[in-house]
């Protein structure tokens, strides 16, 4: 992968994807996904595909640090990652299968995911329980006669609608030590014990397909013993491993969103008259917020890149508190930059005539998904205090 | 009006309106307005109607200070004010016609508005021009052969969809001193020169009827000379008079929203387990945000009530900077309390399973409508600096 | 007391006290207190004295709400309250003796305090224990042979240096319910068991006399049984009663400081050139901070006045959470306004050429004294959550 | 320079310097400087000296990126840099003479500065003029008969008291383009035209020697033509070159202060009981502020290091906006972390029993010196907006 991939992607995002974004904003999902399918095919043909997977899966084997700037540029559009098949939750699921799947699992599920034939989802969060605490999970899986029987309800299962396969987290040993209670299973979406209850209306929009968050149910959902990923009890460790880099991916994507919002902000301010002879960009109070936005973005990017390198060096475990740190810093930055962009656009900012309102609504979850910021702050604080405990 | 009106309204909001809110959240506007019509009829019959208008218009002649606590309690629901016929923009339009309308204008328009037969809208903001600066208005009205001919485009004309009458602001003398250039006109919605271009999609939702914001157009829209409110050039002064109390009404409504959000926050935190033995409400960091929310609300309410009394004493003009002050303080408070409520609700907070996401989306405009906060801050600052200018 | 007292005080503060402030800033305490003694004599003669005490103690019997605006204007100078004999801790001690002292205690101590002959101090906070938790107090008093024997160490005993009398809080029954463990005693400063260890250097300055904070020690300090205020175990209740209004007094004083700082800020900005043709006051970013400061001050004042009236109505107990609320709101406001004033003054702001640096240093304690803000936030939060506990 | 220099310095700071800090806090400057002289001699002998100067000046030729971590660790103490002869303003003056001094200037002034024989000061800021705007400088130098005659007043000339040499900035051509008006001159401190008016009392303390800020005056101060640094009109460019890296040095020092403050905060919280069974460190609200502090520090350090490398690559000019960005981010971080540390220490935090109050007072200037944050924000904003100007 060369430097010009960055430029190609930038071009791609700024030109091709704008039309799709209009369809997104108008809510015409059928037309949108049709258009996206075409772009995905093009992207795949051009090798703009599966950046982090190895060549055998049509990828480029990029490290986190190498993928980071691409993820940022893809983040300029809500559709960027999807077009290159590096969208959550599929990218995380593919990496999981790559590193921990059996040959059979890889053959059956990783291959069609990597080719873009099917999509996947990841069922972890539960409506009734705080997701950040693994001891509070209600979904159970019991081994009976060589079969795992899964029961429970999940929600915010992104992209469940239309997915071919589900990875689900369930408690397999409630009496084990806290972090060894859960396991992960692969469930085919056509398993009769699996059901999508609804696409959850989120911020006024239930979405569709990949652009939806499902509430799903497992009722005596029966799978073979071989459907487990790793060993029983590995669930929490695998989830951590999956989520850590995921937070970097999200973070870089958020920087992309913030950069786009800030660029829209500046452009708007340069033409928005506030008096016959001055534009908004001349206003010092406006300028000081531009400076804050720029500073916040730069700080998050610097930390994000150094953490990506850190993860690449194999220090996932000791990097946990670093990832927590940038998670809350990045989501906070995103919210502030978006809010400033909307404010700068005035009445236009709350309409769907720009992409800002979409980001404002659908990224509000940034401070909640993948562990609420408050939980990540506790992780950082405890790590800090530990230094001084005797 | 007695103290128990407060309790009756509270009851009303908490019971009757909840069903309507479900229809609102599901986007079934037809069913919603049908249900609301019934409630409006009930409210009217019970005298919970037109609180600020005089008895001849079925009202109670409440002062701003008397209406303030009612407006707060109505604000608990996005539908509260509508049910009692005190919703924006109608309440403002009715007060305007009451104080400045001719007998004929009152007969033709105020009467059916007060009875709830028709609705009105107020066309002031323009897509291409900063609304906060009266010298930047593009809509013009010319007097030709005893007729005013209006041309221009407006947006965020709340409730244009289905309104029977439009009050529109237009420049009538571009060469007059800055604040004497514009005038206000009453236009029947069936005037062939008036057209609704679209209900603007706002935060993912174009809404319907009273719950919509129109983009509208005046093309050679011709009205009689008598369609003017007040005298030519009065537009700006009338607008100020209309918007000042309007900001108090909004502010009290925002306090209602904030109180509801905070109560949801506390209730949720008291049942949300964060570990087997503790709930979120036990968390000190959560508590410190509860304290901040309570403090912010109390501060805004104290100022709001004292400003309402001030306006009641007839000091509209000298109260301008006070109103600006609480406008930005109140909208900022609202955003913070809502954001905290959503964060506390976790994933649930971004869904449409609670009212929070509706408020989050549709009140984001609070910091923009009726003059962006930044402009109100300038008003306050200039007033402050004036004290020390020699 | 009439409206013009306000004007007289204002004049007094702005003219007479400025010379004293110069002495204060230069650290010449001997000259300062000499000059202040003269002013105190004048103030006493003019009846600008003991505003909240009854006429028999040369006062005016003002309620909290009546005293509040005077306290604000006195607060413009760090020396204002002292000149009128309404400075902490003496005002609190005098009110305590007035309401809870025996005839003998009033005769011996209240009379000379009211006449300004002697000063007093209040020994409550301890170096080793969190003052906000009454169960963590280390100072003990034991009753032996009809004498109380007090042992313990206190600090931040304001004005201990030169005080004639000490009111000290000590645990008398460690096994009683939490809030009934402590009692208050009056100790003559010449008691051989009482010793001032040092005037604590605070923010680079150990001060002197009333303008100092003592670290003091009680070693087998023996007093008569009659030295107790109220009954054994009353200490905590008396302290609450003393501190509640005290926080209102502080709060109004802080508003005075903030008003002075903001006025200095505006004046400076109007003359400070930032380019050949513009002054700092023309800068929009500066203006938006002026607006914030004004808004913060107005919000705190509105709440402070309504709480003062509330306390006047005799609702001390139910007012506790209100007082906590304005305490943290007010101290936060003060810090922000002071910080902005210093920033606006640039390099001059950190020098002792203005009063700002004095306030910045000596009011930093505002968020700590009388209970750290964090503790007051918990009080407010618990009150709020209680509404929803079943 | 090896990794262990870092450890040696750390040891040095934490052990040797503590005694000196006690002298500093007690204000015994005579004893302090005597003790420091001894430590300086030791440091010089051990090669902990002049890190950024070349070997011929007893230095190590460290790049900015190499020096940065050392500057951080030295920053743990207000005296750290001074002991190693890398204190401002001397380090900046020495680098200036190194890169732009003539042989004679280097021989006469750089040599004794590098050996620590004499100290220097830098006279730029003026009491009457905003320092950030070079067009507003009042000090003038005129060339008459082969001599420069300097007239003007400066302040915040750090370390003027006892300095052997002064570098002064003066306007030499008021009609030149804005950035070519001023020049820099070297003035021996015993020049009869140079006078120290006073050590300015800053935050209650006028300091002494290197630890002071002078107000100084040039009255017909006459120097040879050779006293100019560079060419006439170079002043502004030289100042920029001097201040850019200076801001990195300051920034790393501020990180050192913040790290020390945060470590004190954590240690204190781990032993401070807030109830019989819990310490402050158990409090979630406290923890969330620890997390914020850690995040702020990491963000600033990541940016600081990347900017140091950028400067090392020779990109001073294009790095200007980056330096501005971290300047305001870093000083803001410092203030927040210090404030939190003081708040955590409660009453102890405002005393001089810890170093915190010293930092709180003497680093408040961080947001003002070297250009107020507001000016740096404008630099960043203009750079950002420039991208979109056509």
C-alpha cells in the first residue's frame, strides 16, 4: 500500500460517495444499498478492500498504524468503511476468525465475509444489563448432548438485519472467576433459534440492513460444539482483543468525521455574512473555537497513532488503559467538534440538508458504545492510582 | 387561575399525553393529531386554554410571571403547550394581534386562532441570510396601487404546513435607518402568491402539521394595504416585542424538559445495576453531575422568574439584555441536562424507546432559534461594556 | 437601614479603603491595621456597624435578605466587612453567642466583640482530618471534676493571631450518634492550655492579625463547665446553624469580588490596544467571556437572594441543600470571573499592582473552606435522588 | 547522553533539590541561592549542564526531541533547570548568541553564560503595550554617530536582578514593514543608561535574583554599533526563532509540574480518609478527574514530542501554528491539573506546606507569558481558515 492509496480514497470518498450520502439522508435505503453494492464491487476490483486482512483474503495485511490514516479518510463518510469492506462489526469479526477461528470456521465464514458475499453481526450488549460489566450478562449457553443451547436477548447488534452470521457472547460457566464466565459462539443467521425482534429506532430512525441496530433473541438456539470460538471461558479475553483495536478504528473514523465537520465549518464561516461587510470567519469568538477544535483533533490523532504503534508491537494487554484513555478523549472531541459545526451552520445545521445532523444523531452513541466513557475513565484512574499503592 | 391548575396540568401531562407521545415517537402523525384534537377540545372545555389571553378570547389574562410555572409544567411534554393552545408560534402571533392588530385583523384572524379553529405561522428567518441581523433580510414588500406585493423566501416557518394564516416580515424601506426597514404583514395561507416548498427534514424527520418547519415562498404575493400590522417600518420593533416574552416562554418550557430529563435520569440510576450490589445512583461521579444539573436548573429558573416579573412591570426595552442573558444560559443548561440524561440511559438513551432522543434532536435548535446564543452573548457584553464607556 | 446605606458603603469602599488596600498589597500589616482601626472607629460612629445584630449591640437587626446587598458591596474590598465589624469569623461567633450564649457568656464575650474591643476565632478544622465529616474529629474534651479538659490540634483558625477568645469544637461523646458527638466551648485566648503554633503561610503569605489563619493547639486546656455553648452534643447542630448563613454571607461577598473584577476587566479592555486601531474590548472572544461572567454573576445573585429570604422565613433545616447548591455554584463563579480578569490584565494581572492577584490567591480557598464543593455537591445529589427512592 | 541521565536527573531532583525547595517556600533567598550555587557546581562537574549547547560550551548538543524528556524531569522542581544551567531566559539567550552572535559577542557573553559565571536577561515585554503585537512597541533605538541610543521601559524582564547582560528589543525603523521594525541589542548590565526600577511583586512575592521579574528602564542607553544581534530589522525574526523552541521547553517543563502535581494528588488521596472506612481515592468523582488529568497530560506530551521532532527537522517557520497550538493546550492542561491537585489537598493545598501553592501562583502566568493563549488561538485559527480561502 502506498501513499497514493490515501489520495485515491480521499477522491473516492469526496466524489463517488456523495451521491450515496444523499440517498442516505433521504432515507431511501433500497436505492442506497443498490448504489453501494456497485461501489463495493469497484472497490474490491481496485484492491481497496480488506486492508487489514492478509493477501489470501484479498487484503493488504496493514498494521494498525498503517491502517489508521486510511480509516481516518474513510471516516469522512458514514459509508466509507462499508465500501471497502472494513466496516464494523465485520472487520472485527473477520479479524477474530482470522486469529482464533478453526480451519472449518474460517472456510465456512471468513471466506464469504472477506469476499463481501455475506455480512455478520456481533451480539454482546443486552437491554437489561450494563454491558461494561461481564458479570452482569444474562444470556446463557449450556452444553447438552454435544450441543450448545443458547438463550437470551441482545440489542444494538449492529447490522443484524440481513446478516448471514451472528457471533454471540454467552455465559457458559456462571461460577467461574469473573472474566472466565463467558464464551463466544458462531450462529448461522438462519438458525431457527435466532430471531430479529426489530431494528431499534435510534434517534428517530430504525435504519435498514448494515445501517441498523437489531434487538435479537436466542430461544433454545442450538449449535454444534464446534461453533465455539476458542475455548469455553475465552469469551471475555476474545472480546477485549476484538474491542481494543476496534476502539482505535472507531477513533480514527471519528477523527475523519471531525475533520470533515471542521472543514464544513470553516467553509461556511467564510461565506456566511454577519453584517454587510463581515463574514462569520472574521469573528474572534468563532476563531477561538476553530482553534480549540483543531487542537482537540491534533491531540487525539497524536495519541491514536502512538497507541496504534503500541498495539502493533504486541502490547495489547498493557495497552488497555491507553486505549481507554483515547476512547473517552476521542468521543468527547467528536461531540464538541460536531456540536460546534452545527452551531456554526445555524438553522441549516439542524436540517438534513447537510450531513452534520446525521453525524450528530448517529455518533452520539460514541460516548456510550464499546463501554461508556465513564467506565473507561475508571480504568485509567485505577491504573494511575495503582502506581502509588503500596 | 389557582395553584391547582398547576396540579391539574401536571396530571394531564403525565397521564393523557403519554399515549400521544408514543404516537409522536413512532412517527404516526395522522393518529397523533387526531388524538391531540380530542385532548385540545377537552382542555378548551376545562378552561385550560389561552392562559395569557383575556377572557373575551377564552383566556385568563395571566401575566408572564403567572404563566411561567404553567409553561414549565406544560414543557414536560413536547405536546403540552399545543394541547392548551399556547404553543409557539400561535401564542406569539395571537399576542401580537391582540396588542397591535386592527379590529378587523382581530376579528378575522385572532378570533379563530383563539378558538383553535385555525393555526398560524410566522415567516421571518431566511435561508440565505443571518436572521439575527435585520439589515440582511432579502424578502421585500413594495406598495403598488394600494397593494403590497411581497417577494422572498423564508424557512423554519414553524407549522406552515396546515396553517390558515401567515405573518411575514419583509423589507419595505431599504434606505430607512437599520431598525425601521422592515414591516409585518398578515397573509392568508390560501393567497396564490404564497407556497410551501417543503417541510424541512430536521434531524432526520420532516414532521407534519404543527410539528413541522416549512420552507416557504412568496412570489408576487399581493395583499391589501390593510394587511400590514402596525405602521410601515414597525417590523423590527414588533418582532422584538414578540420575541422577548417568547424567549421567556421557551425558557420555562426548557426548564420543564430539563426537569423531566433529570427525573428520568435519577429514576434510571436508582435501578440500573453497575455491579451485583450497586446501582448507578451510588456512583459519586454520577451524583456530582446530578448536583450540577440541579444547580443549573435552579439558576435558570430563578433568573427566568425574576425576568418575567420585570417584563410584567412593563420594562420590555430595558429588559432586552436580561432576556438575552437567560436565553443563552437556559439553552446551554437544557443541552447539558439532556446530554447527561442520554448518557445515563446508556444505549437506551439513543433509542426512541424513551422521549430523550426526541428532545435531544428537536431541542438542539434551542441554541440557534430566536437568535443564536453567540448573538445574545454579544448583546449582554455590549450592555456591560457600555457602563464603562465614557 | 435605608437604600442610601448602600450608596454610603459603596463610596466608603471605593474611596477610604483604597489606601488601606495599598498597605495590604505591600504587606505592611502594622500600618494597615492602624489605618483600619481609624476607619472602624469612624464606621462605628456612623452606625455602619454590626448590621445583623440587634440595637442593644449597636446593630440594625437586618435579616439575611436585607444584609445581602450590603455584604455584596462590602465584598468589593477584602477589608470591607472588617471595617464594619461584620467580618468572619466574628459575625458568625457573635450570632452564635446571641442566639445560644448564656447571659454570662454574652456579657463576657458578646459585648466586647460587638463593640469591636476584642476579636474572636473559631477552631474547627483539623490538619489531620477531613473537616467535612464530623465523625473524623480528633480533638476531644473530657469532663473531669467539673472542668472540661480539651486536647487537640486545629488549623485554619482564622484570625487566631491577636484574638481575645476562641470558640472550639471538640468531641465530647465519641459513642453518641454521629451528629451528637461534638460540643462547642468558649476558651479565653490567654488560657495557658491554648497556644498558637504559627500563622500558616497561605499562598506565599502568613499574614497577620485578623488577616491570618492560625494553627493552634489545645494541651490539657481546662475550662469551667459553663464554657460550653448550648448542651453537650450540640456542637454539630450549632455548627450547621452557624455555617448556613455564613455561606450566604460568603456568597454575597464573592459576588462583590466578582463584580469588582468584572468592572476592572471591562475598564482595562476598553483602553488596552491590541492593534493601532482596536482595543481588547472590541474582540468578540473577549466579549463572549464578559457575557458568561455577567450571566454567572446574575444567576448566583438571584439564587443567593432567594435563599436568604428562605432562611429568613426560618427554614434553616430544609434549606440545607439550597445552601450547598449555591455554595459550589458561587465559588465556581468567583474563580472563573477572577481568572478571566487576570487573563484580561495580561502580565499586569499576575502582579501585585492590582488587587486581582490578592483575590486570586486568597479566595482560592473558597472552593475548599466551609466544606469542599465536592461535599456540597453530594448533599444536593442525595436530596435529589431521595425524591425518587421508594 | 544516555537513558540513565534521565534517571540521574530524577534522583537529583527528588533528593538534592527538596532542601532547596524548602528554602524557596520559606522565602529565604540568600540561603537558597547559596545552596543552589553548590548544586550548580556539582551538576556542572557531572556534566549535567548546558544540554542543548555544543561540546565547546560544555554541552551535549541535544536536539529538541532529545532534550524534551530531560526538560520534563527537570520541571518537577521550579529549580531544576537552573541547577543545570538550562533555565529561561539564559538558555534562549545562549542559543541566540550561538546561532547569531558574532565571534566577539560569543567570546564576551556566551562563554561566561555557558560556564555559569554570569546570568542574562531578555527585555522585550513592555508595561504599556500588548507584547504580542510587534507594531505596538514603545522602546526605540536610534543610530547616532556610530552608536545606538536606546530609550524605553520594559518589564517582566526575568532575572534582571543580578544579571550581567541584557538582551533588549527596540524599534529601529518605525516605518519599515511591520515585522522588520525592531532589532535586538546586547547591553552590559553595568551600562549607566540601564536601570532596574524594581523587582515586580508577582502574586505576593517580589522574589530575588534569577527568581524575579524586573521592571527596567533604558535612558539614553548608549551602545556600540557592534552591540546589535544580526542585522537591523532582524529583531522580530530572531524573537520568533528564540521563542518557538522556548515554548517547547516551557511545555515540557509544565508537563513535569503536572506529573508531580498528579502524583501528589494520587498519594494524598490514597491516605486521606473521607469516612472511617474509605479514602478519597475510592471516590468515583475523584477518579474521573484523575483520568481527565492523565488524558490531558498524555495528549500534550504526545503533541509536544512530535512538534519537537518537527522543529529538529528544521521546519521552524511552518511549525509556528503547531507551537501555538500546543502552547495554549499545555498551559490550559497545567492550570487544570494544578487546580485539581490543590482541591484534592483541601486546606493543605492552599498553604505553603506543599509546593502546589508555589506552582499555582507562579505558573498562572503560563497562559499569559510568551503570548497570551488567546493570541496563539488566533494564530491556529487563521492557519486553519487559510486552507479554505480562495
